[in-house]
C-alpha cells in the first residue's frame, strides 16, 4: 500500500469512523427504512435488490475515496520528485570552470572539456606563486 500523508488518512478514516459508529444492525435498519420508503415490501425480490444496492453504494463510495487518495498521493509524490530533481539540478558544480592557462573547461553546449582523470593540473586560486 503506498505511503499516505496523515491528512489523507484522516480524510479517509473520518467517514469510515462515522459510519463505524453505526452498528451493523442499525445500518441494516436504515437500509430497510430507505428501501421501504421507495415502496418496496420486505421479503420481495425488489426489496432484496434495493438492500444489495445500498451495500454496493457504500462499497463504491469507499473505493472512490481510496482511489482519490491514491491519485492525490501520486500527485504529491510527483511534486516531491520534481522538487528533488530541481534541487539536484541547481547544485553547485564542483568541476573547475577554467584550466590553469585560463581556457574555459566547457564548450558552447555546456559539455565539460577540461581535465579528466587522476593527476590533472588545475590552478589553485589561493596560490600566489605566479
């Protein structure tokens, strides 16, 4: 199960908690009252279909809530990934910008052309022995 932020978990759990405050018997009684208000008589096939529809509607509502939370979590994760990528892209480049003769180490397309490997001679900006 993907990582959910606490606020999204609360959004999902509050309706479930409120629904959880109603016992199964009370929920069944409310469903029966609702189906009876539609004019269905207990013991008929239409009444049973209405009761199944009520149960299915609750399950669909819960599924939609979870899907919405998953979509929101995916959007949040994409934003976090974009911020991380942006932070990496804006990091300071530690490669020397110029070689010891003052020539640029990057070409016009931004490709590094300078010293590669161990033992490269690079000017030390703190060295005043010229």
